């Protein structure tokens, strides 16, 4: 099976999640505090070494009408750098329009404090992105 790393790419942070070896479930890994591109890619390289993913799944923050705006361009530009750094890895995009909303709702329902939510929201959004991608892969394999 193939393992994937997902990225919820923001201006200040990158939420990271990883799939299990069977490609069934997504688990949160960490939230990278962004400083500069080279440092972001170096931390990603450490995670690639640790988890050995076959590919990356990046959340694509489309507008609610499905159009791609400036945020999508920023994500695609970042993923172009990722592809250059890790040429053997597949790059996938997943529509993440409601992933942060879903993550926030889950954390609120779990009675997680606002301060703690801020620290884990991006990691949770990466989990939602990756789980959606994995579920779709399962559906494609079984049809």
C-alpha cells in the first residue's frame, strides 16, 4: 500500500497528517510554524525520511463556487517547490473548502479550549483533507 502526507498550507503554518500503511486512516502529525521556504522544506524532508510517503495531498482552498483564487495559486506554487525537492513523490490536490470548518466543529464538540484549538486546527484540517482523499481512493478501488 501507499502512505501519504497531507498538507494544509497557510501563511503562518502548515498542518501535517499521515496515512497508515494500509491507506485507510489519517492521523495528525504536527503543525509546522512557517519561517522561510527552505526551513519549511527542510522540516518536510525530515517527515519524508520518517514516514516515507509515496506522495503528498495538498488542500486546495477553492472558493465556494469552485473557482480557484489567490490562495490556490499560493498552494500550487508551494507544491511546485515540494515537487522539485521530492521528484519521486506524487502530488495530489484535494478540495479543502470545508476542512477547517469541520476541524473546528470537531474540536468545539470535543470541548477543546480556544487556545488549544488554535494550536491544532491546521493539523486537524490536514487530517480531514487526507481522510477525504483516502476515502475517495477506497471508493475508486472498490468500483
